[in-house]
């Protein structure tokens, strides 16, 4: 980042914004909380040009928030560093803050749904029982996510889990509507959620966890 674009203030908030305050930077970090991603996966963000994405990724790597590594078939993926993982709390607070404002009249659905991972993980972590353990496939508009809870530690990643104990299917629009307070939680669970799987009790346990998480965001 050039010197003219830094705040140059003796303030930790300003130093943080020097690293993540540019347009698209927090959105890229948001999507990487769902797990490592190829450049092409991040390029599905609506409205971001490839040269701008390249620039933001280079800056994030230089600032120690992400790193690159080799993956299958000779590809390269980007992933969060330990420091980058710490942006989860920032993104969650932005999500809860943003839910107080109405959406613009003309908005587009995200190019992929990796967007849900960090908010879902952080919200569930705040209300999960310390002894809860489960592995559930969350399917949102056909996109699978792995939701794993291990002794009260919640993890949410893009992609289907290897051996899910249960599954929940829903839609992105319904999830946003209930988070924004435009749909009642009981309407969401009754009409926009389908539970299945070999251990139906685990599906119900996850549905309960999700309900508590969303209710906590609304208060």
C-alpha cells in the first residue's frame, strides 16, 4: 500500500484499517474463513476484476494475513494464517452490525456461499454447549458445508464432510431473512429446513444450536 493510502496515525484501529480497510479485502478474508480457495473460486465475487483481486491477495500475503500453498493437480490455493484467522471476530461483529440496516434495492447473491461460514461458526461458538459433539452436512442452495462440533469447539468449512451423522438443507435467502429479522425463527424451521441422516437426533441438535445462534444475533 502506498504511503498516501495509509492513515499514519498513532492508533491501533488505524493500523488495522491500513491492512483490511480497502474495498474487497474483508470480503476476501470472509470467504477464506470457509477454508483454502483457488484464485478462480475467489474470483466469483461479483464485481471484482482479476487485477484487483490479485492486488488484494498480494497485500494480504505481504501483511501476513494469508499464505499460498500448492494443492492437487498443480494448483495453488490461498488460506488464512493464524493472524488471518483472528479476523473472524471482526467479521462476525460486522455481520451483526450490518443486520441492523436494510439491504440496497438492487443487490446480487454472492457468487458462492462461502460467505456464510465465518458468521455461522462465530455465532454457534457463542451459544454451543461445552460438551456438544456432532458432524453435520449443511446444504444451502445445493452447496454443501461441513459443520463439526468437537467438545464445544465449532468449525464450519466449505465442502461436504466425509462421514456426516446428519444433514440439514435450507436456502440462502431464508437464512438471510431470519438473520435480518424478516422471518420468524419458527417459520424458518417449519417451512425452510429439511433434516435428514442416519442420526436424526444429531440433526435436531444442530437445528437447536442454529436457532440459539440466530436468536443471539438478533438480541
